[in-house]
C-alpha cells in the first residue's frame, strides 16, 4: 500500500459545508498563523467539546446522545449509549479526531460507524488494539496492542480523495498489519496503519455518523462502556505533521 500524505488545497475550516472559510487554505505547507487547536493553520469544521453540552463549538449540527450522561471530563456512556451526528462528517474526505477511554477492551469495541448501523465493517478496537474491519470475517487492519482500560487515548483517522485511509494514536502515525486474522500483531509491523479504500467502506453512507454504538449485524454486542472528551471533524485529511501538532 502507498501512503498518501498530499493534501488537496481546498477551502478548509468551514462551519458547515457551504459557509465561507474560517481557517487557512495553505493546509499542505502549514503556512499562516497558528490555529487555536495547533493543527498547522487549520480549524476543524466541527468541534464538540462535550462540556455539559452536545453543541458544536462552531454552531454546526449538534450531537445526539443515546442514554449517556455528562461527567467532569466529557460524555460518559454505557454499551450502545454513544453519540451520533447528522450532516457533520464529510462523506469521503475527512479527518476525525477523538479523545476516548474504554472500560472494557476485550473483543471488538466500535469507535465509528458509517453505514447506519447496518454493517459490521468500520473503525474499532479489538483486544486492546486499534483495528479497521475492512471485510468482516476476512480482512482486518490491526495495530499492536496499545490501549489500556480506563486510560484516555487520542485516536485520529483520515481519508483522502484517493481513498487512502490512515490511522494515528496519540498524535503519532500508527503501524498496522493487514491480515485475514483479527488477532493483533505480536511485534510492531513495518507498515503503517493505512489502506487503500477501493470498496468505500470508510465512506459515509447517508448523512449520519455514529460513535461507540455497534451495528445490528452483530446484535449490538460490540460496544463498550467508556467516555469521550472531545470530537473534532475536518474536511481535509490532515498530514502527519498536522496531527502531531494538535494538542
């Protein structure tokens, strides 16, 4: 797999997809003034600080809660009590950045679902490791074991216009192995946590993105208790340098 780090020079940092730009257009070089979130001159199009509110800090679509509660450090949820948002995640080109903690990391725990909770593919943890389920049962991209129960981890996923999907952990590029087995690799792979999304499994179907809620194909059993402190969404695939610069 090739790793695409080039950004399309596009208007970025918009409140919604049709509003005037709020950020700086030179995303590839990072030139221009620093942004409040430190991402080399880019602002997210949506930011959810989850400070006793589902609101977008920039006035866009609000999150929907599904039974969780606000705590001292964000939104606390039980299994399948996560969040959803309509009209916020761009369908094909994006960066999603989350600060999360799961109480139980055994088996699969869904992070992000793109397909209306109808399919088992998507972005997960599996047995304490970051994983993208490309084809359920037969095609997995998995990082080594990284997560610790109840420990907050920053997870970032990008998808560019060519369909290259790249994952990061705590601001650094993750490494991953693609295999027919779901088991995490026992040594650090020499290849990045990245894949060419020819089948579009990392594209949004419809308009609703769902966080921490499992699909109906597995009966909702692959969801955990946990918390999330912040969710940021960009309409560009941030570079490794830009992801590392985010606080």
